């Protein structure tokens, strides 16, 4: 039994270390118009939701489906026209749909827009995953590029 436990611990350690330090870069064109659900007070207000699903590509050209849910949490009193929005996202890899990366975080967005401004960067937490990304943690850095396209860099610890 002791040998089995030792072998299992070594296998688990090698599986986790395979993800350690991995960086995945995803890119896509202009974000499509989200499904917008106006909850609460009519117009931009707390609870409003934006929902997207679209494809991105990794450095190897593999399709990665991105599912995004964004909820308006409130306006910033010190910055009129800016809202705090909580984002949850799931990135699913086409080569193995059971391999997913889960992301969550808060970002600051222009009240009148669905996305952050051009040249803006957001950092969110990688909070887990499934398949080969089970237990993943790290950060996601999203950049809205000058040409309207997007880059998402997943840094796994």
C-alpha cells in the first residue's frame, strides 16, 4: 500500500509540473456583439449581463472555443462612465473538449461599450480547469490590440 501511495504521489507531482510555467497565447478578431440582458434598472445598471461564445486560435492554429459571461457590478464614483464588471470564462480546446481552462476576475469597462478600449489590458485569475488543466491556476492577461483584434495570454503556474 505504501508503494502504491508513493507511486501515486510521484505521478500526481509530474502531472502538475507538466503545466507549471506553461504559457498559452490565444488570438481572435473583433469580438462579436454580445447577447445583452438588461436586468434591474433599465439601461446600464448593476446586474446587466453580456454573453459571448466565439472561436480563438492558439499558437499551433488549434481552435479554442471561448465562452464569456460578464455581469455589471457597479459604476465607479471616482471615474464617471466606467463600470466594474465581473467576468467568468471557459476556454475549451478543440483537440480535446474535456480540456478546459476556467477564468474569473473584475475589470473596468466604459459604460457605453461591451468591451475594454483599444490598447487596454486586463488581468484575471485562472481558477481551475478540467482534463489536462484540472487544478490549473495562474493569470490571464487580455489585450485589445490597435487593429481591433485580441490577444489572451494564459500564464499557468
